[in-house]
C-alpha cells in the first residue's frame, strides 16, 4: 500500500471553521489576520458571553480562547465547547501566571495552550497541528459510521419473525461482556452475527479478530492462540504474539470451535477463567482483556457426551446462546436477501441487473438451500455475471437449481427441460397449431406473466394479447378477425 493510500488527501484549512474568543479586540484581530493568511476562515468574538453564544448557535472545528476573561472565562468556553461540539480542538491562550490553570484545562479536554506573547508562526504551527487532530477525529467518526452500517444489526437483513426475535436477543447481549456461543449450519452467517455483537459493544473501537479453528493444524493451534517464544519448537525463529494478545481490549471470535483439539481446550478454559495467557515455551503469565465469541455447526452437547469436547469449556463458552436458523426455515428472508445480493453484485461487477422475473423467483423459492445464505449469495452473483439483458431470469440460473437447460437451437434462451419430448407431438401439425402450443406452454413456464412470455418468445406483448383473444373466440366459435381487432384495441389502450 502506497503512502498516498495511507496518508489520505492533505488537510485544507479552508474546510475548518475557527472561532477566536478574546476580550482584547486588537489581539483577537491580530490572531485572525495571522490565521487567515494560511486560509483558515475565522469568526471573532470579543467577549466570553459572545463566544459562548456562537458555540451554541454554530459549529466550529477549532476554538482559540483567552483563558482569563470577565463574566465568561476560557474554562467556561471549554465546557460549552466540550458539551456542544466535542470534536472541536480547543486551544487555550494564557499569560505566564495562569499556566497551571491552562494545564488543568488540558486535563479537562483542551487540545493545548499557548503562552503570551504569541508569535504568528507559533500560532499557525499550533493551528496546523489542531487541524490534523480534528481531521483524524473526523476520519475515525466516518470509519465508525461505515463499520456500523456494514456490521451493525441493520446489516443482518431479514423479514421473518424468527430472525427478528434473534436480533432482539443479540441487542440485549451485545452491550455486556458475556461469552456467546453462536450455533447454526454452515453458511448461515455466524461470523456476521459475531461482528454485529462486537460492533454494538463497548469494545467496538478495539480489534475484532476471527480465527477458524478447523483450518489450523493441530500442532499450531496453541501457538496461534497464545503465541510462542523463540526456540519453543523447531520453526520458532523468533517470539510471536498470539491472537489473544493481539485482540487485547477487543473481541476474539473462535469459529468452528467444536474442531479444537482437547489439548488446546484445556488451555482455553484456563484463559477464560484466569484472564491470562502463557506463550508456548514460556511460563510467564501475560494478562489479557478479551471477550470471546465462538461458533460451531456441530452439536456440541452430543460432542460432550462422546468425550470429544470438554463439558466445563462448553458451559463456559455458552453463557448465552444464539441459534441461527437455516435459510429454509425462514423463507420470508429469501427475497430480501436475494435482492440485496443482486444490488451489491451488480455494483461489484458493473452490471445492470434491475430485478428478478417471477419465474426465477419461483425457482429460488423452490430450492432447499443446503448451503444457506452463502449459497444464495453465490447463486445470485452467478446470475448477475451471466445476465445479458438486465433481468435475472431462468436462463441465468445455475443448472444445479434445475429450472432450465441452455438451448442449443436458440443461444441465450432457456426452454423447459421437458419441452423437447412434448414438441415431437407437433410434427406434421400446422404452423398455427405450433404457434399456439408455444404461446400457451410459455405462459405456463412464466406462471401466466404475459410480458415475460413475450420476452421469452421474442414477440410483442400486443401479439400475445391478440393471439389469446383469438384462441378464446375460436373456442366459442366466433370470428377470428373480430377477435384480433378487439384484442389489439385493448392491448394498445393498456
């Protein structure tokens, strides 16, 4: 990653509003001229009450205030700023005799202080540092907001009552520090739930570290969790920090915890009880403050009965339990998730997938989804990538969903899988009979959606209306020409 990517764009003073509060109007004006020379837009208040009023009415990024003023002094200005605009950087200006008071102000949240007399160079240098601090706070706030959007409970899309009850439970669990065991089949979104718990907890500004216990070789599990010292084993060329140390203050997510070997389970239990770890090859205890969330697709209670998982660790991990239902058990969520995946995948792959046809939605509903939400996401991504006309239809579905097969005779079109056998019965029939068979069976194929049938057949919607009216009249013994005229008029008015 380049320096440009990490450092971001340079800070522009013109984007930062500055308030100068000083009852010496000449000194205030001198500070204003100095800062405006560097591009800082400044507002001047020549009394404490005026400065406090401006802070109540407007927003500022930097506040430079004299400490000693009549009626409302600099400490009161600091209190107002911290209460109304906590991200603003407050710079205190003080005389030599008031330095201890300025230090007290810093303890209460002031950014720094300047001792009189102030040179223009010194003022601009401190303002530049304050601007950088304000910019960093702003970036952190925006990052937190993005993380809240991505990993907050709102990111767990649902429409089913069962998922609503689960999220209500998670909202009560998240602000606490209890261990949580998240249970559910593969692909149900267990890690997303763990991230949402972390992001809605007091630890959200600290690391969230995920470890897949099933993916770790048995010989390296303890080293990965607790770290090791140089020489602890053959390949230990230097000291290494484990994930417990790395996640200190934050959250550690142990995915597939049911696959952890028994030897590591003993040490994990000790860490949860004592809140200290020891690196492999070292007996020195290292205190850690970590919230542990774990997940499994196994029946841990049955594993305990078989002696494959420690009973004491099982109960330590499941102080609270979150059961994630499979997708087939919450069909109300399928369309919500499918449409969200369609939108995100269309953006990712720069496609125009505007929606699903009723036939493709019916196929999605009919599938059992053994791979759960992850499988649905992969299917929708495949449909978006394969789509040619901006509408996700049966011809975009993967073949394993069983709705259609690709037709060699009409590239890019899908036909019912059993259409070939039925079509042999039309050999020797008139063109009108073949056309009628095609229209009626395509309408069955599209669940009666005439616009969709017209698209599949590559004919106009008015033609569909006209033909259907004709078939109805012929069945009643009426005139075909009269039927054509009436159907055309209705289709045009529609």
